[in-house]
């Protein structure tokens, strides 16, 4: 049930919060590029480094998104 609430909050934030929307887009771009890199049979050193870097960036963006979600959840719980 908690996941459903979080998912619906994410959708709501994507619709109304420009910062969250941009973070979600960025996260999606990183996810797409990581998928491309992971499908390479013999990635070059540069591609391997890019993969590691993108994983770190993606995690940082996810942390930012989670922080925004928690702020909204806490705001909602104190409003009741």
C-alpha cells in the first residue's frame, strides 16, 4: 500500500513540481543510457567509466527526488 501512495505522489509531483519533473526526466535519461551501456558485450574503458559515473549521478538524482517526496509526505501528515 505504501508503494502505491508513493507512486501516486510521484505522479502528482511530476505534474505540479517543475524541479521534481526535471529530476524525473534526468533519472530516465540516465536509466536509458545505462541500459544501452549494459547491453554492450565489450564496453571500452571510457564506456565502463561512463557507466560508473552515470550510476552515481542516477543515485544522486534519486536521492534528491526521495527528499522532495519525504518533504511532501511530511507536509501531508502534519496537515491532518
